[in-house]
C-alpha cells in the first residue's frame, strides 16, 4: 500500500486507506470537506514546486504530530466506551431541560465505535479528529443542513461525553462545535437541533436583515436585546418589536416574557424593531388628522416637558382633566419615563387589560413629557379605555373622578407584580390590638396587590361597626386609593315656582323660595304666602310638564319629591279639590288647552287635537257648575289674553249656524271613549258645548237640557278628558271617582283670531328672584372631619351582625390609619337622592402647602418625622357647570420647574397660586412632604429620584405598622 505523505495528514479518513487515492494522489471532485480541500491544495503545490512542497511537508508534519492525538496517551478502549456510552455522562442518560448536547457526524461515530470495540488500540480503524463537515451547508456561516435525521446523519452526545471525545481525538480545524439545548415543550423534552432563525430588521431599513438563531424557549425579551445589540441602539432609546405574519400584516410582540414558541415565531419570519421618536411617538402610530397637523406645526417646537395640552375629542374634557392630574404626579411619571413599567407589565392578569392600558398611558406620558408638543391627541388612549370600559364608549360627558378611579385600577392590575393571586381570608380584629390587625391587613393586601399604584396611592383606614342591639363591635382595616369626603350640606334649598293668581288681570309671577330640604309641600305654600299675601290654604301645587299636569301635590307630601328641574306652578284657588259630592261651595277643576289640527284620516279622534299653553286650576261655584256656567267662568279667567267677539262677529256666526246645524248635531270633537248621553235631549249646535258628558259630572251639570233659543257665538268647545288630556274620560271603575278634567278645544281660525299667545305666555318676576342664598365657605379640614364622623347605615345597606345573626342598621365610623405618598381627595359635590340630584357649589378652602393630617391619623405617630403627615398640593381637577352639563379643567404644578399651569383641553397657560382655589375644585392631589424631599436632587432642584428610578420601595409609613 502506498504511503500518503505526512503533508496530507488531514486527508479525510474515508479515503486515507484507499489504495487508488494513494496511488493516483487525488480525491473525488465531489468530496469537499475541509481536510480534503486542503489535500487538493497541497497536491497542486507539490506539482508546481516540489522543493517548496518538501519544506512545507516537513513543517506540516511537525504540526500534524502535535495536532494528531497520540494513541498511547488515550484512555483504554474499555474506559472510553464506558464513559461515552454508559454512566452519568453517557449518551444513554435522560435529557434534562436547559442542558447542552452536541451533534457528531454518524460515520465518524461509527468509526469510533468500531475502533474501541475492536480492542486493538493500534488498529487501522483509528477515527482521527472529529469531523462534522458533511453536516454543514457551507463553511462560512456554518449553517446546518436541512432534514438531517438523528441516527442516520448524526448522533447526540451530552456535554461531558462530547468534551471527552474532543480531548481525546480533537476537532477538525476551523469547525465550530454543534451545540444544541434541551428544551421542554408540552412536558416533552427534546434536543432542539434546529433553532428558530429570525430575520431582524429596523423599521427604517427593511432591506438589511440579520439572521439570528433563537431557541424556542428563549424569551421575546432576548430577541429584543439581541436586536438592540445588532443595531447599536442607545440605552436611553425605547424600542419594541413587531412580527410580520403569513398574511403580510404586523403583529405587536407585547409580552417580552413570552417565549419564542408561545409567540408562534417561525424560522424565516421577519422581526421589525421600532424605535420611539424624540417627540415620544412611535413611527408606526396611525396618527389622527388633527395630530398630524399639530405635528407639522410642532416639528421644530421645543418646550418645557409636561406643558402639553390634550385635544378634546368631543366631550372628553373629563378624561383630559384626569390625565393631566395623573401626569403631574412626579414619581409615577418618572416610573414611566424611565421604562420601569416594561419589566412589570402583567399580561396574564385576568383582572387586568393585558398591559394595554399601561402601555397606552405610557405612550401618552412620553409624548407629553418629550417637550416636542404643544398639544397631543389622546385618540389611541380613548379607544383603549372604551374597549375595556364600555361606559366610556362614545363621546358622552362623564365624571373625571370615575375615569380616574378606572384608570388607577387598570394601571394597578396591568402592573401588578403578583402574577398569581392567592386566596386571603379577611379576619376581624376579635379584640386584638389595632397595630397587629392593621399590619395583618396590609400584608394580606400586598400578597394580592403589589404595584407602583399601591406604592404611590394606597393607604389604610380603620372601619368600626357597632350593633345597635347587642353592642357587638367589629373592627377591620381596609385599603383605599382615594378619599371621597362629603361637603357640609345646607338644610335649606331654593325652589323656583310660578304663582298663578285668580285675578285674571294679574300675570303669573315667578318666585324664588327658600324652603327646608326635609320639609313638606305645606312649607312651600307658607314661604310663598309671605311673598304674595295669599293664605297657604288657598294654594294648590302642581308639577306641569308638556302642557299638562304631571302631578298634583298634597300638602303632606315631602319637598324632596320635587326635583330642581321640575316646573312647579302654584295656583290660587278658593277651595281645595275634593269629591264632587262634597260639602264645599266651590269646585276646583283642572283645565287643559287644546287646538284642533287638520284631520289626517284619524276619524276625528283625539289624535287631531294638540295641547298648548299652561293648564289651569279653576275654582267654579257649585251653583254655577253647568256647561254654560263653566264656559262663562273660563271666559272670565282667560279674559287677559282672550278677546271677546264683537257684535259683528256674533252676527257672522249666526248666519253660518243654520248650515252647520244640518251638517253636524254636535260641533265638538267626538271621542269613542266617552259615554254618550241619551239622544233625544241634545243641546243646540250654537251652545258651543259638546253633549258628551260622563255621568260623573251629570250630578253637578245636570242633564243635557238646553234652551232651544239661539246663543251668542262661542269661541271654543268644552270636553271632558282624562288626566293626560288626550282622550275623553271613560267609565272604567278606576275613573268613576277620579278628579274630572276639562279640555278647552279651539278651532285654528278662532284661536288665531281671539287668542293672544304672547300675552298668555307673559309673566313677571318677583323681587325675590334676584335673591341668591349665600353659602359660607368651608375648610377642607371640616370635610375630612365629616368623613370620620359616626353615621348610621341606611336601610338599603344594613350590616349582618355575627352575634345577633341578623341584618342591623349599625353605626359606622371610619378613621385614617396610614396615608399614602400621593393622597387623592375627592370632594363629593354631586348629591344624589331618590328624588333629587344637585351639585354643591360651596367654596372649599384648601391649603396649597402644609395640609396637616396629624390630628386625623389615629395610628401611633412618629413625632421625629412630622413630614409624614404634611402634604403639599400638586394638582386639582375642576368642574364648572351643573348636573346636566359642565366642563372640566386642571391646575397642576410642573415637577421640574415648580410652576403652576392651567390646562384647559389643548390650551395651557401659567397661573399664580392665588388663582387655584375656586368653587370648581373637584378632585385634589396632595404629595407627602417626605416624598417631595426624597425626589429632590442634592442641589435642591427637582429631578430624578435619588434612589434608583425603577425601585419603588414602600415608605417607612407603610412598612412600620407596629
């Protein structure tokens, strides 16, 4: 057998002992492993320059002597077999997740097996260096060939066995080891031979990609960090990832804690890294048209960070006000600006919003505090809020405090550090010391709720319930996020009413009355009597709505049943409403005004009549309670705005009556719901009064016997109707004893000719209308005292006493135990009861600095740190207007400059501190003084927190509960 020169010591072991190769001095052209290509190069060198080749051969031989493993130094063949195939380090050991295994070319491994099993260490089957060349597609990127099969193309060895083989036999020069990790997917462990190869690109350069391999168990965060390293992104720059799916659209990779496998990323998928712009926006954001316009105007704008307006999208001032207040909470804003939220996003919290609310708010904060915008459009944030809270869908007006409550809760759950909430049983004090119970309650709260919101806004109050029967006392400690404090409520209220005198010459009068809130209708009549001189006994109170009586009040009914928006009319009458058969001399009859409309196939029904004007309560003497008498009384009461016909008008009417008499025996409207009188006795058509009169009135009006002589011209007809004024009364059992209602029906021409609408609607204002009930200002401390005052539970919300085993109207008292870093105080300006809703515009005097809570906190105090109980104001949410409509704005102190600004949607202007206090103040934000000192930099200027920006340790106030 010919001997191959030592220069060719790297010749592939497959051909080293092949006589043909040795004799011919060449290798198959198709073979291309690294060693064989070196052999071809060496052969070409020998042919070209034999002398140089000889020198090179000598040097190569010396190097080869060093590289080639010396058989005499190898362990015994039996030992090699045991260490590689058996034992703890052998290839038969079970897989362990996370450990490394290595690929070895199958032919080499079989050669090694034949060598060690032959038992002859000097055998010619010696395998030589480990050579995995045939497993690679190329020798530049060393990419593994596709479709390799374990057992046919390669074998897998654990790390220990691989290192043994490399130390014994060496690895072909230039070849990298093929290391692969053991992964566990769906409880199945396997060696991940083919990792996921992703193509990383930047959003502004999609053509230049970096192919990087990741394990299925690698996190998306690792992909992001790798992309940042590859593209040399500065540490302070914000980035996020998008994955291009098979449909060509982009999916945001929100959760960086998810694995590549859970994110469904596949080999060859394009991963786009997006970098936030300097103005705080993302290039991918689909900006609103208004935002685009503002961006063009603000392209070169450089302003004070945080001094940025929010565009009103349509009744969204409530949202803008809440956002501006929250944006000016220093530690919360720093938390988002420093990206601390990214590590705490909780995407799997069933109570959260999958991190979307937190990310949307973070984007808003970064834009507002970039200093590149005069105003921004919170369109994306508004959509996110509406998506997770349907009550905020659309563009209706809402309460800023309600939005703030939702936002704080949403941010807390999206950023909750507790990934799996455990069950916590609430325990009563049961006689234990308050310190012990409070510490237990706070620790239980933190076991389920731990976030920057809890660190910043949550406090603890003590709740004490006392059973009125057995005296059992229940003490619990509950967390709070804000304090809703009541305002001292006046026991008086102002009601506006219209007084309708009996004298037709006097116009209705508008009065403003001060009445007791818990008074009765009789109290209203007494107050009005002082203005008019009319006895309260001669007044009737009615709620008028849509030209009809919505309700006739009784004297003993409560005033709380009257809403501020109700139109209250008080009528002067000569007697009270009673049964028709009563002994009173006068009868009070409700009267409606109606106008006949052109018939539209309504068969002359009541649909052809429309109510107009204000209804009347008319006193009619019993002896005049006939149709003719009623007509004359009504003509007298309407005389101020109804003109009597002249003698010429009466003559015109007489000429027409003969023809009309033949056409219709009854000149009034016919209504099928009324009870028809016997036909033989009907009034003449000139009487102007319908013959349809229910029997309830027959007792007073008598039978329909009318003199046959001509009457003078009538301006209107009279009709008995129901309480709505929309049809004739029926004889149903419910209406037999009901109050009679009369309708005055006008023909359009007659109404136009004789009825003066302007005069009918006229009224005068009494001097009392200019009266404004003065409300003395109250101090914020008074509101807090009311919050801690003992109260009795309402009937709708009783307490179940564990001792009595019954629901009781217990007494309840709330006390402040622990106060948070940022204390939110909600002034309860909106009062809701069963019958009324009102806004209290009382001026609440609140301090800008040094609000001292030491007198309200019942927890044993640390006298060495008085700043733990003193607060400074940092923001105010204002509400201008009433219950039905209004506008929200904000006063806020900039954390960097210390300057106060007024935020009115997209308008921002500086203000002085003396402009902050007003009757519009609704939600107050206070910062504890020790926190403010902690956030100050050493030189005294406001800046980043002295402690690491992303660490939010609870203050000593929270931790020291003993």
